C-alpha cells in the first residue's frame, strides 16, 4: 500500500467535524496514534496530540458527551529494532512518559508492536474491534514513515480480509485525502486512514532517497560506545556532532544509536571543524558527496547539561529527530554542545536504553564497509590517474629530448 500523504492535512478541522461530534448511533470513536519506537520524538504527532488534548479538555465537563469522547490508543511500532535489553514493561512506561511530555491526552491503552515480526498485532486488532463495537469509527493517524500503512496491511492479513480503500472526498469541512478502509472491522464499524503527517523538523526530510536508505534503521540496533574526555568530539556522519565541554569527572561514556551504515569519528574538539570540513560527504556520510552539504542548511549548536549517578547506566539521551540519538552514562555532571542543522528538532530526554554497552570503540574513524570500500576504490582510481599522468609526462620529456 502506498502511504497516504497530504502535507496540508487539517487535523484540527477533522477533530471539530468528526472526532468530537460522532454521527448516528456510533458506539465509540477511537484514535489510533502510530509512533515509531526508534524515532519516537520525531514521529510523534505533537500538533495532532495537542489539538486532541485541547478538544478533550474542553468537553470533559459535558455530562452528555463524556461517554462519547474519543478514546486514544498509542501504538509504538518497530519494537523489533530495539535492543533485547529493553523490556516490554520498561518500554511501556517510557512510551507513556514521553507521550505525556510531548502533549498527548490520557491514553486508553499502549500497544508495543512489530508488524514486520508479527509481534503484538493480533492483540491490538482484537482490542480495537472490542472498543469499536458494531458501529464505531476508528481513525488511524501517524507521521510519514512511522509504520501506519504497514500496520493497516498487517491488520488485513490477520483478519483474512482484502483491503478496499474508499475515498472520503465528501467528508464535510475536512481536507481531501482521508480514506475509508474496508474489510478489517466487522458490522458497520468503519476504519479511516488519515494522510501521513509530514514533519519538516525531521532530518530525514532533508536527505536524498539514497541518503535516507543509508540512515534508515532496518535491523536490531547495535550500540557503538566511546569513552570521551573533556575537549573531545564525536561526529555521527555529517549530521550530528557532540562536544564534551565541561565535566566534574575525567571521562563519560557516550553511545551512538543510529544506522550501522552511518560513519563515526572521535577526536579532539580543537580539530573538529577541520575534520568536518575535510571529510563531510566523503568519510563522514551522510550526506553523500560534498556538493550536498550546503543544501542541508546551516550548522547550529545547542547546549545541554546532564547529571548521572552511574558509569554503567545511561543518564539521558540527546535525540535528533529523524536520524538517531546519543546516550550518556556518567557519575557526575557534564556540559555538552550538540551540533546539527538549523531547524532540526533536538530533545534531551530520559534514556530509552538504560544500560550502556561494555565494548568500547577506538578513537578515530569508524567506517561502514560501503563507505570504506568506496573510498578505497576512489583512492585506487586516483593512484592510477597519477601513474597515467606520470607516464604521459615521461613520454613528453622523452619526445622533447629526441
């Protein structure tokens, strides 16, 4: 199924015309909010959540409408990509905490699922059917690439149904683009697929398709951990940079959670600007190619203060929306500067992965095979060209002497 996208989708109007005013004898209105576990802050539909929160708060004292207020179910997808040490119990608590911090109203339920690995989907679908009853309306919302369409397809497979997409072009007062999904719910209950919300503050929206593939997290995430001293910097591709400016301790531990196809570099902060200028687009990828750097925008710094109580337990994450995050473990205080492109959202948050990895990476470059192989091939080509130029020069000198 091709994702249903509509950049100007008006969720506020949808709330006022449909969600807060159920028509006919509908048993219930359910909003399924789909969020990507490995990009929770970036994929969380903050504007939609706040609009829904405002509408619910405004109607909760209405005794006639209290039973018909929408019920919100948060579905955290792609849980198979998280390290196995993240237990379902802790992840459930973390998801609820982050959702509340980002503006979500009271949740009826949280489900942790992986449509790809067939985890949790059957229980989720059973709950939705029970909540919707024979005449309820189910609205599925989520950001682009959060896993909404994959989830709907998996619902259909579980129910042995063939999806029919019916355009809701005449929904009163709403933007076009809402699709009614048939073949999943029973009775006269209806399921609606709303357009994928496009978040301009995601780093992934600025990347080319090839760069997006490089940055995409497709397998279970593996930690890459460094022991960092004050005045050291770790680059993640040409997208993220973290400087350890001050600390009450000699070192801290920093773990990078990002695609394994993204290169890293740990070195001195005094050399960080030169490393970036010299290697961005080449050894520091993405972006792919030096010509892409200027197209991504201006480089911007933000300062964060982190306090920890253990060398082995992460104290906090610094997450870049649509790309990845750093986890910091320390027994003391630290001041860090985080660099990325202007307009990209960065969040300081409770750590998603609690315990840090014991294996440490070495300073210098950490290059994926694809990047090191490309650099090796390029170096070999340059060597051949120099040899060819040298042979040409020798021929010219020989011809001149004859």
